[in-house]
C-alpha cells in the first residue's frame, strides 16, 4: 500500500549510546484515550477498524506519527479505498488557530495535482480535527524496492528523477516537503513513483538544535520528534534545516542524500550521533563511495553539487538537477574509438505504419519483439551469468538492463515518429522516411549486439557492457541534421534488402570488436566490406570501410586502417554524410598525428573537421572528440601548453552540454593531467589523474583498459614528482592487473615503459633493462607509437651508460634519434635528451670531438628554455662539455672555447654543471654525483 504500516508504527528497536537498552530518542505517542477525545494539542480521536470519520469507514490503522494518524479507509460514495490522514496541531497551539492552519495546508496539498505526488481527493474538518483523504498506492517504499533485488544505477536514477519531479511541482505550488527520505517515496506495483507524507510541508518553528546533539541517529529513516514538534529526519536534513531555517533547497539536499544512499549503499555525510552528523556537515567532507560501486562520475558530480553545505552553491532549483540526471548517456552518445562510423541500420524485416487502423501507432511492441523481448533478455542475462566469477550475476543483469533501456528508448522514438507522420501530420514525407530508415539502423544495431553475445562463449559481461554503451544514439533519429547522416534509403527494393542485410553483419562486427573480440570482428567487417563493394552503394561503402578501419586499428594494423579510413571519408563525402565524414576525420587525426607522427597533416585534417562540424553538423560530442584528438597530436609533437588548452576546451564543451561522463570525458581529464605533468604542475597533474581514474573505475571497472591507462598516468606523475617508490608500486600494481585481465601487448608495452623508467630512477639497472626491452619488442613489432618507442630506446641508452656499456649506449641513443628526429623539431626536449645521451656515449668511447659537437648543439637549445627538467639536461650538457674540453687535441683546435659561450674553460663548464645539478630536484641526483666526482678530480673552480 502507498502508506505502509511500518512507515509510522514506531516499533523499530533502538540502541543505547552506552551499548544497552532501548533508548533511541524517537518520539512515538501512546494511543488516544478510550473516549476518543483529542487531548491537549489536538490528538486525533478514535483508534481501530470500524470507526467512521465523516463518510469514511476506517478499515485498518496504518500507523501514527508525531503529527498525524494514518488509516486505510473505504469511501462508500465513490466505492474506493483511500488513505485517511488525520492531522494534529503543535503542542501549545490554540485549537482554533491550529485548525485554520492545518486546513490551509491540507487545501494547498489538494490543489497540487502531479503524477509523482500522492493525490489528495478530499479535505475537511470534523469537530476539531482536520483530515485528508488521499490516494492509496499499492506498492512499497523506495527502501523496500531497493532491497527486493539488485537494481542498476539507471533504474535508481529513473525512480529518483520522477520523485524529484513531484517535489519540484510542490515547490512551484509554494510547498516544501521537509522530510524527503526513502520511506517517503513510494514505488507502485505498476511502476508509478509517488512522493508521500507532506506532513512537514511548511517551515518549522525555530528550535534549540544543540539540545539534540546526544540523539542517536536512526539506522532506518525514522522521523525524530521533540516535545511534539516534528523536525524531520536528521540523517537526511540539510544544515540550514537543522538550524531551523529550511527552504526548497533543503528538499534538494535531502533528495541528493537519498539518491547517494540508494546508489552507493551509504549516506554521504557520516555519523550515528546527531552531533557527529552536524560535525560532518560543518567539515563539508563527503564520504568516499565504495570502490565496487559502478555509478558514472557524471551522476556523482551532479549529486555533489546538490549536497553542497551552502544552499547558494546547490542547484538553483530541482529542475536543472533533474534534467541533468535524466540526460541519459544513450541520448548524447557518439561511438568512442580511434576511427568511428555511425551505427548500423535497424530492424530485422520491414513494418507497415498501419494506416487506417484505430491506433496506427500502437504496434510498437510487435516491431520490437522481432529483435528484443523478455525471452531474449533472459537469454542474454543467463548466458553472461554462466561466466561465473564474483560479479558475473550483477554484470549480466546490468548488460541486460542496458539493452532494455535502449529498447525502451527505441520504442518511444518509433512511436513519436509514427505519431508525427500519421496522427499529427507535423513532418514531411521525406523526414518520415529518413526517421524510419534511421530507426531501422538502430534496431539492427541492438540485434547485432544480442547476436554477438549469444554466439560467443560465456565470459565476464564487462566487455559486453562496453559494446552496449557504444550503440548508436537514438536521439540522432529525431534531429533534423543528424538524421540525414544515415543516408537516403535505396529506391530499389532488392537493393534496399541487400543493404540492410549487409549492415546487419556490420552491426555484428562492431559488437564483436567493441567487446574485445578484435579478430572475429575484423573478419566479419572484412566480409561485409567485400559485399558492400559489390553493391557500390556509397553510404554503406563508407560505413563498411570505416568499420574495418576501426577493427584493424585495434589489431595494430595502422597502415591499412589509415588507407581505409581515408577511403571511408571520401565515400562519406560523396554520399554527403557530413557527420560520418567528421567521425572519419576524428579517427584520422589520431592515426596520422599520434600514431604516424605526421603532425602538420593531422592539423590540416582537424581544422577541416572543425569547419565541417561548425557549419553543417552542429554536434558537441563530435566537437569535443575532435579537440581531444587534436590535443593528443600537439602533446605528441611536444607542445603541451597548446594541448592542455584543447583538452580543457573539450572538457568545457562536454560539461556545458551535460554530456555523459564517459570515455571521452576521461580522455580530456587524462590529457589535462598528462600535459600538467609535462608543464611541471605536478600537484594538478596528480589531482586530475585521480579524478579521471575515479571516472573510469566507476563507469568501466578497475580492469578496463582505459582505467589502466590512468593507472599508468598516475605512476608517471608520481615519477615526475620524484616519488619514485610510490610510482613503482603504482605501475607494478597496474601490470599485475593487466596480466591478470589478459590485456593486449600494446597496453602492457606502455606500462612496461613506465616500469622501466621507475626502475632506472631507483638505479635497479638490470630490472630496468628487462622491462624496457619488453616494451621495445612490443612497440617495434608491429611499429606503433614511434615517439614512445624513441623514449624507450633513449632510456635503454641511459641504462647502458650507467652499466658502462658505451657501444650499446651509442646504438640505443642513435636508435632513439632515428625515431624522434624525423617526427619532432630539433629544439624538442626529447631530441635534445637523446642527443646528450649519445654525447655521453661518445665520451665513454673516447670520442671527445663528437661528444663536444653533440653537447654544444644541445646546450644552444637549452640556454633558450625555461623548462622544469632544464636544469637536469643543462647539467648533463655542461658536464659533457667540461670533460670534452679536458682533451688536449680538442683544446688545440682554434676558437673552440670561444664558440662555447663566452670563453668558458673546462673548469668553468664543470662549475656550471655542478650549479645546474644542485638546482634540480631528486631526479638530478645522478648529475650531481657525476658533477661532484668531476669536482673532486679537478678541485674547486
């Protein structure tokens, strides 16, 4: 029932603060006197079944609270059951004044008509008592609904958004609930959501809040009363409510507490005692959600604003918070990946729109049932659950629920499209056909994902979750600009059937490689491309080429992937599919710039994509993705300041448009952290990387490849902060997870590069060499990430120098320059760093002239830079120059000293080396040791 008996009975046990006895300070009043009279303060009269109140016959008492008695009753005039609530006055309030006030409040509730607020049928006064007859909802409280079975975060958010809509309507009517909590939100058996018990729906009197500091907060969400005055439920109350001055923003705070508890299993501000709870509020310290909670960081961020201690820092009202929470990822998603194609066509078979029928748009379930129904949902869930493991059942349920959500969105969009064309006649025939064709794309994508799951061996649902989250946006079948990107359906029925059949296979291919079945997905995509080339239908050809390009990138076949991506871009252009062309450009910017090192070409591609998106596409998701990839190009090219600006711009676009906190937002955060590291802002780098890590972990799990990339970035940041032991521990944990999860060599190669750098800093040279060699082998065959490969070869040169293997050091330094030189300008720090490693190797080999030449070139660049690692490199360069100038034959060459900076001698260069080394941090320790050794040999300059 809507207002359940346990909601107000007061039978909950309490725990003594000292550890024994039922002393919880919950005020529950004794029954009324037997004669039914209301005692002082307006106690409702009469208890028990069979009594009457006006025309209502009481069936059973549901419970009594500090301000009311609630009963289930029968209304014989209208032949219906109701919830009958008889309200009481505050202690000490004059009866006539109380009656007038309670009547006004009840009438205000009766005027509030909203589907998410329990409906008030009747308000009246009998004797001195004010009553309300209300809707009796068959269902259970939110708390019981949550405990009935595992719920996905989407289900929970959907219920809370609907409850919030009811509260917002109350606020618009001038009412504030003041006791929002799980037991005052009902979920009906038919799925309806109602806010109940507006018994506190008025500003309470001021009270001495400090007098309750010893109250033990209830483990359940019971309302605390004191001296007859109901104050609310402290574990859910906003700070200003506790101090006696609540407003509508207090309800917002309480709703966010309720949401946090429902999603994370704990309240955001801890403390069992009221004084401890108040202290947590004053500190403003939110409890960290449990690490196993998989709730998007976007949702957490929205709730955190609503949980702000200062009311002015919360959302201006409930509506923008609810709109942002309801902005589901399905609604604004474009597929993530290196090269992306918009999604496939939709449905198995065609359908008629049913002209002339009584309800021409009532057959949506029949159309959907061909692809997704309860039987297929259960088949997917049980198939994934058979994988076993700790989280298999929960993940299987979540994947099935995500597919359910997608199917529900599809149904709503199909109905809207049908009504717009057949009933309301508010769209053109051309737009009707385009929306119809677009929705066929989406339904086939859903079908392909379900087929891929059921045709594969049972395994953890995490990878399949990624595949489901990359299904194409249904909203784009409504937008007039985006819907054209599906292309015009072929006029020839036979050609259309063939196009849709091939696109079904493309949908299957995408689902496979999005879930990590890269080879199977690539094979399916290659077969589909062969058939598409036979048909020569440009939109399908563009999709097929881009799908295979995406799969080949995942298999590190970058050259063929790039060729296909260019061909797919040209095919999209020929078909005038502007959005698809922008998506192709996004992938190409990454391929050409980051993977291929052709920075100028990537820049031109990106600028063209920006113009196309701005003028013809107008999609903020694509704009942010393009900026992310352009930023990655600039970071790889050695321009971290520009890259950081672009990452920040991409992040602003996503948050301004309330886009979901997904992999793309994680890429922006990761990029900001990485560039902050390169710019020497280590504290910001670490803070942003931790934010990115929480986003990936909450959305995708601790063993997701994206989460592990952040893990590595945190390790790299710690190394940059010279916290070498912590950095080493971080990257070793990362490697353990990566190996356990069976991730590919590419991911492990990047982690091993960081691992080797950490071991090198800690002077564990044999282990460093082993890790770096492992990374080198993976990066060279096939060739990928040439700049990272150059850095790995440079670090191998440093290991060889420390082990006095000078010939090996020269070979590794030359290999580093061969990778870095063609890709980066001569004044790039990576190039200077590798050149100085080569100079040291030449000194060790007894070639001071060559060492002098290399070091002087490096010094000329370093003198012009103010870089965080400049002192380290300048010390190295100065020391090489000092040692090279010790050689008599070098000194005998005319003008040598003068050409190296104002006539410095070997002794002066040595002094400069020592000064630079001493100005560096812990990472400059090797240079300091070398400079100190030089000084001991030559005496103080």
